[in-house]
């Protein structure tokens, strides 16, 4: 017998995998990786950096597009088009629905990442064999670490998307909210750093503003901790301790979001 | 015994900006006995769908209780023995009928072999076996409706709840659904369904409830309906045009 | 009747509009060229803005900006356009932003260093960028090597020059001649030889054909100047005095002729008896 949660996860996965947008996203990132082949020859020495940059950016962009175009629709469309009835008329609780959906989407993203990682590995291998002299400071391990941490970022981002899907009634608002959280999460660290250094210099920031900054810093997810692309490009080693702590960060944050999503969703009326 | 008890439920919809209130169901009580087929009829917006959604647990009543098979709708297990067909069913576009029905059977605890057998029999019965591997996005409204019926019946539940089961079907489809329901009746299933097509209700139901503007106007047995010049006249006397 | 006309007209109109589209595009590309000529790309958003906007794509944005800068200057080199102080500021700011985005990006450091030192004589700015590189690329011998060279060759500070060369020599991967070069730097004072070594080293690893040609030209001029200075030393040994003009070398048969300056200038003998060129190693 197949457990019902597994069926739900695969249902969401299958529905997402067959989304037509997926082909476009895949082609786009393959095209971008292919452009590394030509693009790299325009640089002088740091060919390894440029090719890693392009490959990692292609994977990241694909992950983001997947999140903002496919996974946003998977949940909002479910509610909009009443396909959710076909899940909830089965013996599923609302929380199980949320977790099943989330894990289904994560399965989709992990699969996409595996395929893209394979493609970009082949791509990098080809570039590397062509310009081997310029790949002295290159490490496959650091490259894969960067992909892993990007995946952690998407775990968190999808939890955010899911959270907003449960409170809003339209996928557009969900898109707007999660996109702004993404942008804010990517930049908050730099903004805080900038404000703190500036306020130290001119004492311009008042106490209240400082507290507000502190609070937002703690509420907003700091997504820039997952960005190891520049490090990977220069093969700067990242410690396993750091990887472990960002893994925990992503997991804990996602769990908090999903639990609150379940609580909110439990009270939601599905008209 | 599988039965559905509804006690004094009320539901008021509040619009998004908390200004307008719309009473959907008010002080509604009903008991559907085991092995009975029960129809709720009423105009569009009379509160039929709302009642059914409350039974399924999609919406929570403001007041009152609902008990299905000794369980509350908030308990997921209350739906273990229930087959549900939503109004205007819409399923995952990118799945095939077969995949969707597999999901339905696995989540209700069927094993792989039984599921396959049930899926094939049901799809043959509703005439969709040939197109079972096609994506649902290519299905017409009537085909989707039939898939929905299979989805509800796949695990052979004891309680069957159908929201407008005849909508979008051609005469052949209608006959097929009626045959299906009659077959289920014979096998002692509890059936609750709502419709605004009076003839259908008249043909299948043991008992009928008439609803208007969220309130119950009356419950009648089939015999009573037949003795009193049919459903239509009864309905028109109870529900006045606004 | 009308319908038939419309049906037959549509393909005809399509062909007409495609032709029109072609002309419009041609016209536009001419206009665009003029537009681009007028709008010099001499500004860049500060890294506070660019860095925030780039979000998690800092690496690829830095690549893109670098490509933009290098094609811009590449175009100037191809057309032999004169560069001015504005361009120096531009390359400095650009490289500063690029290396804020990716502080390990060696291409950007090297590119700006080469331009700022050889083409603009802005040694301070070049060194500022290199010191930034030194903070991040801590195990890269090339960084102190270039700093050392700048001190030695451009700022004539042999002590600091050899100090940084020594630092470079200690780092992994540094060429073996570096240590001896560092110790002999003082001896090389006022000679073109280290510069030739330096350029040869860079040229070996340069793949960009435009830049390589630039370096080759410079190397050619320096080699000529180096050999001429050697001849001047020979002249001094033979006659006990320095020549007054380079033509004296021909008259005494030490050289057959003075080669042409690839930059279009003329080699001259300075008052301190060093060879230089009227082009100042910049295209006339």
C-alpha cells in the first residue's frame, strides 16, 4: 500500500513537472550555460571564475523562475480553480495538504537542480578541458557546495511562497509579497551594514530607527547567507560548519513558516 | 451506521472588506439516514453548496454541529468513507484520468492491484477507458464530470456526496449517472446530492429537502411528492419568486 | 468580393512591412551609433547601488561590467583614439565597483592596473586597487608582484619595490626568478629590463588579441629602447663620453639605423642620457 502522503507529494510533483513553463525555464538556463562557452573567450585570465559565475547564475535563475512562476501557481491555482477539493475530499488534514504540497514542490526543485547540475557539470568540464591552463584555481567541491546552498535558499523561499499563498486570495499578491521578501532578504544584510557604519560616523540614526532595523533584521530571512557563488567561482573553501549552520537556518525558518501556514490555513474557508 | 446529522447550522459570509454580510445558511437541521438517498433542491444561491461544503469541512459553520459517521468534519478521518463530487469539478490539468484515479484510490487506502481493477471497471462504466491516458486538460466538460464521478466512487465509499452531478452532461450522460446512483442505492449506500433540476431529484431520491435563502422549507418523502402532483408544483408553492 | 481582396492583400502587406522594417532598422542602427558616440559611458553607479541591485548575482554582474569596460577600451585601442583623464577616472571607478562586487576578480585588477599605470600614469589609483586585491587574494603572488613593479618602475622607489617583490617571491606559485629579481632590483635601476620581463610575463598569459597586440607594441618599443641604451653604454666605453644624439650611434657604426617607434613617435636621447620616445609610449 502506498502511504497517502507519498501520493500527495507525487501528485504535486507530477502536476508541476508537466507545467509547460518548465520547458521554457529549462531551455533558458541551458541557453545561458551554452553562452558561457562563447562568453568565456572574451575574458583574459579568470575564465574559471566567469564560467562558474555563468553556470551558477543559470541554475539560480532557473530555481527562481521555477519558484515564482511554477510553484506560486501550484498552490494559488489549487485554491482558485477548486482543484484543492479533490485533495481535501480525501482524508487529508489541512496541515498534511500544506506539507504534501511543499514537499512535492521541493521534489520538483531538487529534480530540476539535479538535472541542471548535471548539465552545468558537463558544460564546465568541456570548458575546462578546452582552457585547462586557466582552471588552476577551480574546485568541483566548492562548485557543488554553492549549488547546495542555493537549494537551501529555494527551500526557504518556497516556504515563504507557500506561507503567503495561505493568507492571500490571489496569486498575484502572493507573487508580489514573496518577490519583495526575496529582494529584501537578499539585500537586508548590506543595507544594515551600510546604515550601521554610517550611523556610527554621523550619529544620524535615532534609537527608534535602530530598533526598527534590528527587528526587521531578525524577522526577515537573511537570504544572502546562502549566496556562495562568488566564493565558488574563486574556489575559496567554505567550511562544513558554515554549511551546517545555513542548513539549520533554512530548515528551522522553513518549518516555522510551514507551521504558521498550517495554522492559518486551518482557519481558512475554501469557497 | 453511516449517517449524516446536521444540527442548527448557520453560516454568514462576510465580504472581504467586512462591510456586506450575506446569510448563506440559517439554522439548518437535517438528518440523512443510513442507506438512504437524499436530495436537496433549491434555486441557485439557496445554500445547497454551502451546506455540502460544510459537511466536507471546506467551510466551518458559524454555529451548530455536523456529524458524519460519528466524526466531525474537522477530523480528516470523517472523509475516509466519503466520496465527493464537487460542483463543476476541475482537476489537475496536467494529469491523466488514470493518474488522478490512482491518487484517489491510494489516498483512500486501496492497494495497487485493487486500485487498478477498480479504475478499469469504473472507467469502462463511464466510457472513458479509451482516453484514460490523456491529460485532463484535453477533456470536455462532460468528460471531466464523469472523471469526477469516478474520483468519488473509486474506493467504494459508504457515503456519497454529489454536488450537481448532472450539470454539463448530455442525455446519455444523465442516464448513465442515474443508473449509477440507482445501482449504489441498491447496494445500500448513503447518498446525499443537490440539484436544481427537479426531475432528476424526483427520480432518484427517497427523501427531498427544499431550501430557499438559506433556510429549510420542508422535507418530503418520495411518496408525498408523488401524491401531491409532483415536484415542480410543490417547489413553486414553497419557494416564491422574488 | 471585399473579403477576397483582403485575403489576398494580407501577404502582400506583410512583405511590404518586412521590407519597411528592414529600412527602419538600418536607419535606426545608424542613428544609434551616433547616439552611442555622443553618450560616453563615463559614469557608473556606485557599488552601494550596484551591489544591492545585483543581489545574489554579483559574480555575473561583475563579469558583465568588466566585459563592458574592456570592450569600451578595446574599441578605443582599435581606433587609436586618445584617452584622457576622464577615462582614467572612469576606469578607476569602474574597477572599484567591479571589485566591490567580486573582490577576488583578478582580471579587473590587472586590467585597470595596466591601463592606469602605462596609459594614464595614475600610479596611486592603480596601487589603491592593488592593495584592495591584496586584502582578498592573500595567497596570490601576482598582487604584491605588480605592486612591487609599480613602486620600482613608475615611482622609482626601489626599496618598496623590492620589499613587495620579496613578499611575492614567498607566495606559492611565484616564478623562481622573482627572488633574485627582487634582490637585484636596485641594480636594475633606470633600466628597461625589468619592464621587459614583466611585460613578457603578462603577454604569455594574455588571450585577448586586442590587449595582446597592445602589449606587444609596448614590448617592442621597450626592447628597442633597452638595446639602444646598451649601445649607449658601449659608446661610453669606447669613447669615454656619452653621445649627444642617437644619430651618433649610427655615425660611429654601433647601430645601422634607429628603428621606428611603433607608436609613431621618434626615439630621442634625453639629457640624463636615457633613451625615450616622443610618443611617450602612447599612440600619436
